[in-house]
């Protein structure tokens, strides 16, 4: 088991929060003022700051090894997008050994965030949206909804012996 600090789309209500399903939420946390947070596309990037850093708000999660490997893939650790490393946290979490994902590419021209990423609610699956607004009569039948009537018996007399 590992403890990770999440500060972006993995947070509760974030677009990628589903990756943490079944894992243990430990609580909200904040980093020391040693980092900068940047708006990338629709997700943030955390970088270590030599000077002028801010405390970054996020969440602590205890995750199993399988989930950690899945998140490593999501964060692009093998392709040099992010690297997973130890993060320094503020009290009361300063003694927790937690890792986070540090952005590795250039942040030149990117908007610096004031220490928190505004999580947008998860996007709902368009099929769920359609399903919620369509009555059962308008839905295509599923295999379980189709019933095959037995062949009706005919009025023809049975053959005589």
C-alpha cells in the first residue's frame, strides 16, 4: 500500500476520480509552500519551486499497488509527462510519507494557479443522459426484454392412424 497526494482530476468529483474507486480516503491535505501549480489543458501540473512556491491543496489516498500502477499509466510516468515522487506536507500530515505526481514538461506560458485546482464535476456518459430522458417504450429492446412466443397450435386436425 502507498499513500498518494492528489491535487487535480483524481480528487473527489474530478474527471479521473474513478481510478481511486475502492481505495481509502485519508483526508484533505496541503503541501508545504515549496511548489507551484499550473493550469495545463483541463488538468493541473505541480512543479517544485526554488522560490515563490505556494501551499497546494489536495487529498490523501491510501492505494494498493494495482491502483498505483494504473495511475502511473494515466499520469504518463513512462513517457515523461509526470514523475511520481515524495511530497512535503503541512501539519497535521507532515509525518505522512506521501507521493504525488510532478509535471516534467515546460510550464512556460501556462497560467500559475493560486494553490488549488478547481475540480469540474465528472462528465456524465452521454448514454446515461439519453437513458434518463427516454421512457422504456422508446428504448430499443435488450435481449432480456425480447420474448419469443411459442408457435401457436393450428386448428388442423391431427393425422389419423
